[in-house]
C-alpha cells in the first residue's frame, strides 16, 4: 500500500488469492475495527479492506470531516489505486451513503463499476428526514446511541471514553444528517440492501427506494432487529456477502 492508502485502509488478514476487494465503510462514530469479524470470516476468498475515518482510534488526533461529500472525495482518492482488481463495497448506516457516493466517483472518474454495492441500515439517498442529533448536547447524543443499541453500556458509562469518542460521533452525525443525495444519481453496479425489520431510521419503503439509484439489479433483504441488527446477524450477513461476491 502507498502511504495514503495505509492511512485510510486497514488490512486485518492477508489474502493473496482473493479475486475481489471489499471496501467496508463504518457507521457514524464507527471505526475500521467494526469489520474485523467480517474480515476474519471472508478471508481468503475476499480481501476485506475496512476504511478508517479521521478522528478515531489511531487517527484520533486528526480533524474529523463534517461533510459527507468531502469525505467521499477523500476516501475515493485513498482507494483509487486499489481498483486494479475487481472491487465491491459494504457500508452500514452512514457508511452506506458514503459507499454509494464513492461508487459514483469511481464510475465517473475511473470508468470502473464496482462488482456490487451492499448497503446496510440506511435509507435511499433520495429520501430525506429532518434529523438534528448533531445539534444536541453530549447527553442527547448518548441518548441516541442508547436508543440505537450500537454502543455498549460500558462504553457509554465511561466518562474518559466518551470524552474521546464524542467529537467523532458528533462530526459524523453532522455529515450524514446534512447529506442529501441527488435524486437522479445512479450507479451501474447492482445494489443489495440489508435492513432490520424494526429499524427506527429506515422504513421498508425507504429501503426499496434504493432501486432508483442503480441501472443494474437490486434486492432488499430484511433481518430481525433494529438499526444494529448486524450485531446479532453477523453470520447470516457474512454468508450473504460471501455468496454475492462469489457470484459477482
């Protein structure tokens, strides 16, 4: 990897025989390590490359990016040199919108279409809701995290950890809550949408709206659970991702 790639990309498991690279984009406040279990499961058939955003873990002293389009530009520049092999994307929540935007840039600037775009826990880019979690005080953001069940109670109850992670969480929420996709934007890549049946942030109708954002095929798969259904359905999700990429 180049220095720029090493800054943004984490490779938890080596894979020299993989035929496809899967870039994984985390949720708001999330980090590359969220995808360690997926990497462990899919390697060596797939080279799993989670993306590390600025402002967290080993990049915690870097400024956070508060605009999703700017973040998409930065991620694209970081991974463009790795498109010498077939690629696919998996993004959860904010990461789903980001994966879509990076895919648009890849197709427009490199003429390369991802083999597949797998979006999880996020409504279609052309749908909109008024969301202002990023404007809440710290306790309001913590309440949101508790509601979505994506962060452990031990972490939310640790003042030192909260002080370290809340700036990145707030910045990510600002990025995704001010993001508005263009209704006519569509990728050529096929899209698979994964959603929880009790997700308060994504209705089934909003999940199906992803259909208008691809000129390829699309499908919606529903799992039991809320916004972080993924935590309880990892084995099923990993199996689906493996199948999709084997067929891509």
